[in-house]
C-alpha cells in the first residue's frame, strides 16, 4: 500500500512522525480516512478515536480538538490531546468519567453542563481506546 508523510503534534510536542498507509480521525463532520494521494483537505478535529496504519500495523489513539491538514507535502494532525492506547491509564479514565457524570448531575448552569459534557466525552473516548489494546 502507498504511504504518505504524517506528523502528529500537540502542545507537548511531536507525538508521532513517519510514513503511514492510513490515518482515520474523527472530525466535526464525521470520521475521515486519509490515504496516499488524498486531495488537499483541512478539517477541525473532534473528540474521538484515531487510527494510524503503518507497516501494516494498526495503532489507536484518543484525540481531542485541533485540526487536520492534508497537502501534497504530507499530512499534519495538530491536536489539543493525542494519546496512544498503550499510554492511557484506564482506571484514571474511568474515574474521570465518574467525576464528569457527577458534575453533570449537579450542574447549576449551562456553562457547567457544557464543560462537564466535554469532560465526559473525552473520558469515554479514552476508555474506548484503552480497552482496544
């Protein structure tokens, strides 16, 4: 399968860099899969699962926010957070889910509800990805 250059960065630095055969990532318009030769593309990244195929091997990650850029030179995923499944602490993610659910139930205004729901969505994404390892 043909490959393309992929770089994944977060505020913490480069999370992954190399040649990939496929990148599947959740955008605000739905899941998008990038393959070699993809047309130029720009999208905002949503909270959810990402998958990289490199050397015939799949790696899964949880990602949150940012943008995806595809050009002839390569693909760049700039994310607020990007965690490979093997780096996610499943028990910690489950505790975060419980705290977010509690925060939703006792929220007193729309702002608190929106923030708690965002935390819940991130925790669920992390749990789902961690359970895939």
